C-alpha cells in the first residue's frame, strides 16, 4: 500500500485529472499525465514502484497494482 500511495503522490505533482485511473484485467493505468510532464528522477522512481510508460497507449501502467 505504501508504494502505491507514494506513486500516486508523484503523479499528483504533475496533475489532478478528474478521472485519473483506468483499471482492466491485471492493469492499472494512470490517465492524462504524460511522460513529458514528469521529471527523469520521478520516472525512475515510478519504475521502481512498478509503473511504466506505454508509448502505444500514452499512459503509465502498473501490472503490480492492477492484479487481483
């Protein structure tokens, strides 16, 4: 839980979209915050926390926090 909250706090620094997440089978997506908005340091930390950028879908994904 602590790592998820830390990741969400990082995303919050870069925006507060009205519908920030999308969850489907085994994937949690963070919507409306782009890789270009986020500092390289924060991107590295997000990767450590289990969030990765998808060029195909233009959002950050987590398989760690999207699993049931």
